[in-house]
C-alpha cells in the first residue's frame, strides 16, 4: 500500500460501498462521502481492517458548497488527493410523461452537478498528484427508453462531461474516464423490482428471474465486479487509458 488518498462518493451502499472497500487494498487513506452517516461508519470499519485510514463526510452533494467542503476536509486530514471516484446519485426510473420537473432537477443536481462541482474543487490537488477521476454513468446512456428517460439522459450527460474533463486532463496530467455499468444487483435494483413486480402481476422473485432473460444477459452483475474495474482505472497500470467510456453490462447493450 502506497501513500495515496482517494475520495469515494456514494460510499454508503451498493457500488460505492464495494469500491471503497476494494480501494482500501491500494490506497493508504479514503474519504468516504454520502448522506447516510451510519452506513458510512460501517464502511469505514471495513476499510480500517485493511490498515487504511478513513474519514467520513456525511454531506448532500446536491448542495452547491459540497464540492469545496469535501475537498477541504480531505486535504485537512490527508494532505493530498490522488483519485476521485464520482459514484453518488440515483435518478428515478419514471416514464418520460410522468416524471416531474422537480424530479428531473433533483436527479441532475446530485448525480451530474454534484460530480461536476467536486471534480472542479479537487482538480488542483489532482493536478498536483497527477491523479485520476472516474465518473459513474450507466449503460442506459447508449440506449435510452421512455421508461427511464431521465436516467439515460443524465447518464449521457455524465459521459460527455467526463470526456470534456479528460481533454483538459491531457494538459494537466489528470486521467479521466467514465464507467457504464449494466444491471447490477444492488439495494436500489431490488427496490425497483419490488415496485415493478406487482404492477405487472408478478412476484418479486418472478420479476427478478425474468429481467436477465429479457435483457439477453446470463445474470445480474455484482457490485464487487464493478469495484474491481474502478480499482483498475485508478491504478498505475491504467494510466494510458483516459477519455474512455467503459461498459460493464454482461452484453446487455448489443452494439458498440
């Protein structure tokens, strides 16, 4: 383990939680960011078991001042930022004709603008360390549907944002990529299936089994699998990879 510090947003659950725990093998210190303090405390405990240090920053990234706060607290405790993994944010999967303006705005404010503001705030430190940034998008960015139009639209915007940052990163020696997971079995997906199943006359178990077949995949992904990809992207072995959009979706998307 070398003296490196990573910020992981959305670290309280799902892919963010798994990524934080995985990165504790490679980084000496982690700043764990999310809104649920009690969950963050549990993740911090897992991180510390590996010998890494951890701080908890329970904050709402939709707050315009959050990026500055997270950056300052991380630098105060650890003095450097080597990697930023923007994982926080969940956009409601609601039909395009039913989703309200407020729901659109809330989704974009947290997942898109929260990541944008934090990346800008952390950029000087990342530039100094020749660090890495990963933006979490989703494979819906490349095949939008009416039932999840907001998710797809915001995910596509995140891919574009990451590409723009990567162009600046070439000048500033900051590596930037985006990751587009497919169907990963997280608490959020279970909640979605619990809501979706009765609306379609199915049990949750039936709905859970049906989706992979309809999506043309063998199974759901696991958060730990996405975490391994995230860890690779902020490792020395991935330094030549920048400006990339990486899908990990079990071949749900059938085109390039």
